[in-house]
């Protein structure tokens, strides 16, 4: 078994495994809020970075993406190389002090353009839900006001509106 560690140590966790490796990417992203850098791997970096943005609740900055034939091994090698910068022992996140050392890898970065998202997709999930809840609240207030004006219960008015909508929809489908 060949070692991948630059120090050629025997205790390196970044040893070759016998498991088959898939081609993929190693990515470097930065959380602007705390300056920490994540070194991770993925077969589909677009989806992975999108998921990380959702988890973080903010847009993370992409430092670089490297294409590799063995992403898991490359990630493990980099984690071992930068172990002294880790935030915690088994974390993929590293302190901002690792950033100057990442400059050595810039020549391996591929051009990576995040997919263009619709304006609503750019908003963190929490903000999109707040907008939906505001609309629901506004609709509820309007229906309550209309029910009072017609001296009917809220449920009776809602039932009438839904039955009219279903009838109109059925006529449209015919």
C-alpha cells in the first residue's frame, strides 16, 4: 500500500484504500461569517455546495475546486496535510490560517461557475418560508374580514370559495 502523505508517515489516515474510487472533485469553501474553510469532496460539487449554503443559511464563498480521479484519497491527504489548522479533531472545517497554504493548489483549480439560480432560490430557505407564511397570514385575515362582512363563518366562506374554484377548474378541463 502506498502512502499519500507528504511526510510519508505510517500513522497517516490518508492511505490508499482497496475500495474503488470514482472521479470527482475536491472543493475549498469559506464561511465569510467566521472565516473558516471547508475542504470536502463530491462527485457533484454544484449540488454539494448548494446543500452547504442551505445548511449555513448564507452564501459560502468558493475558493476553488480541483478535479481528481480519487477525490476521497485527495481529500484525506489534504486533511492530513492541514491537520494543525483543524477547528476540531474530526472536522472538515479548518481555521482561516490555512488559506495562505491553499494558494499552492491554485494551479490545480478548475473553472467552476455556480449554476445561476432564480432570485427566490438565492434567498435562504428560512426567508422564503417567512414570505409564504406572510401570504398565508394575509389571506387568512382577508377571508376572516370577508366572512364577517357576509355574516358567515370562516369555514363556510372557505368551503364556498373552494367549491367555486373546483367547479371552474372542472369546466376549464372539459
